[in-house]
C-alpha cells in the first residue's frame, strides 16, 4: 500500500493498520472518539526535513487531485473531539518522535527549544532539574503544540501573558515544504498568526520559548461543600476586579455535579514557594471544606495531583465509569 | 465534550449563571444519561495577563487589555454513545441561553478560547473581523494553495 506515495520517500516512518506503531499511536490519543478514527497510514517523522518531505507529497496530491490525500497533524493528541488531530482514511502525521527539549543560552538570555511532539511534562522534568521554568501548560500529559498554537493559559500568565506570547521563534514547515522561522525579525506576520491560529498555516516543528529561573511553586485544590456558593462567587468576582492583583497568583473555580452530588473546587496556585500567600486569603476561610491539598512542590507535581482544566475535558464514550475525583494525571485510554 | 463562552466579570451575572447551570444539571433530557459528570470551570483573564500579552509583540486572539474577561468551560462526560446527541443538544441549549442572557446584561464577550471550544464553535470568526482578515492574508501568502485549509480538514479553519 502506497498511502499517497509516502512509503516511497519515508520508508522507515510510515505505518499501517497491521503494525504495532500504528496501533500504539491510536491508543495514545486522549479521547476515545479520536482514537477510533482509522487513517490509511500514520507517518512518524523524526525531523523537520522528514515533515517537509511528507508535506511536499501531500501538497502535490492536493494540487493535482484535491481531496485525494487529506491529512491530519498530531502533537500530544489531547484535543477531545474527533478529527482535530486524526483522520479517517487519510494520513496522520504523528509528531511524537520529535520531542527534544534543549536549553539555549545566549549571553544571559535563555530559551528552550521544544519539539512539536513534546508534552509539557517532558519540558518540566528537564527544566526543573536546572532550576528553570517556562510559560507552559497546566497538565503534564497535554502536548506543547496544540496548547501553544491555540493561545495557552499558564500559571505564569498573570505575570507573562499567554503561552503563545512567550514563544520567541516558531520553526514551521509550509505547504511547499519550505522550513522557515517565524519570530520578531523574520516572518513576523506568520508568527503572530500562529499565536492563536492553530493548524491553519503550516506544521510547527519546534517552539523556542522564553525561559527563566524558577523553583518550586505552592498550591493545589480545595474542594468545598456546594453550600459555599455565595461566598465562592463573591471571592471569585473580587479576585478578578482586585486592582492590587498579585501577578504570581492564579485561580480557577470549578462547579461539579454527578449523581445528584455537587461540589465546588478552587485551584489556587502561587508561582513562588510561599506558604498561604495573602492573594488567596478569602479562599482559605470559606467553609465547609471537604478536602484541602495545598503544598510546596515542583510545578509538574502540583499539576499531577490537581484537577486541571485540560483533564476535566475527558470526553469518553465507552462503557466504563468515569470517576469524579481529585484527578490524578490522566492516562490516555 | 467541552464547549466554551466568555463574559466580563459581573457578580450578578455569575449568580444567574450558577442558578441556571444547576437547573441545567437536572434537565429532563439528561435524566437517563448514565454516568454523567457535568462541570463548569471559570477563570479570569485579568488585566495583568492581557497587558503582558500585548507587550509581547502581538497575537491573533483579538483581546483588548482594557476588557478583562472570564473564560467559562462547560465539560461533560458520560459513558454511552447513544446519549451523545441528547447531551450535545442540551449543552448547546444551555450555552445559547447563557450567551443570550449575557448579551441582554451587556456582559457578553465574543472571545472563544480555542483549546476549550467544541468543534462546532466559530472560534476564528469570534477573534474578530480584523484578525480574521489578517489571518486570511497570512494564509494566502504562506499557503497559496490552501493546503492547510482544504487538505487538513481538522481543527478550526479560517
């Protein structure tokens, strides 16, 4: 099977339905609906050059016979709806082999180059050991690519803006196969378009992101009785209008219902290792609390043990029982 | 599934929203859905975040640092595929009622955070006309054959 002639050009990187690489790629998607789609083949490039080779072929097919070789691009594979990063009877370009995380230092400026197939957990594990951090996502198992090209909210966003704003350079494969850089001096229009423009302009193969010194952070979840609703809304509203907002503080508030049971969860994170920072004073006081799990820890450990936004979005349509809990790091199934 | 909307920080609206969400959680159309988990997650895009964002050269989100907002994500999980339609329809109806009320109260914000959006949501258009036009011209320049529009059907197209 030729699969749009990709096997001829990339013989080592193209996999079909009977192969283990194909099966394991599909089973690694976050949502059942995504993993159920069956592409004709899955390409797993190991470099921007091989992404370029694949795109050239697929582009040529599109131009000579539109619709003949439709494709999808997959990074972390965490988006929940079917078709975002997979495709039935088409070609899926699976970037998971491109997940290097490399620190670059130029004088006293630091950036981290992240392969488009990396997960945030890969990034944090490496950088934490060096006492460094980046404006990154809030779930270890979410991919860098999708989150960043969709904007991206980080615990550091109050201080530094969106995740995408802190990408200094995007390495991109364009539809003609050219590999270009998009940054403040080259292709700035492309750079800005990629900041929120998702997969509309090319395949990003590498993100070079601003990097800073960063140690442990503090925080986690408090789960409250639903009767606390009035104080919760007041506290949430106050947090938003506070003219003296503390840029190290990050908050989100979750309302949950299951089997007639309701509760409220507040995720409180302070991006410095400060115990019980004043920024959250009201939240510590709201009672009754069912569980309180606040601690000083590396960012990647705080997000493993909290119900993070990206893990709440588990869209499963299979006969197993989703649990409502303080969510552990989600395992794709 | 998840689906998203945004609105400005308004306590009265938040109170209305939670009352309405509670009613939504016990919608008759959801009463037979097995293992249904219904969550709503709210977070602020505070002025500090939006200011810092605008200092970093520009993006395509179309946000205005003078207009802080709340991003709300409604997330539902359930176990049986046969309930997909009912859940989706009920959630959509709830979301529509939220946006309608927000508009009525002058707190609606068109911004949809892409990473929380349902595939049916009009993310790119809701970044705003200026942004969309700019994105289309970037697409015409870097992808003149429209490969990433028509050969890559997944995601939110321009």
